[in-house]
C-alpha cells in the first residue's frame, strides 16, 4: 500500500541516518583528539626522562 507521505517519511529516515552518521564521526574525531593528546603526553614524558638521563 502506498502512502502519500512516503517520500517525506523516506526523507526523514535518510536525514535521521545522516545525523546518526555525523554524530558517530564527531565521536571518532573526539577520540582521535584524545589519542593524539595522550600520545603527546607520553612523548613529553619520554623526552623529559631522556634529558634527565643525559644530565646524570
């Protein structure tokens, strides 16, 4: 049975799917930023340890 609102319903579903995908992308970008920040912290600690070991 065809519904006169079907194209509108499909557009709503597609919009919702795109919003979900966009939200997932934002979450992944935040995770990426957190991972980069953590890697920078580890690198900074490693550099400090190397500098201290050279001073001994």
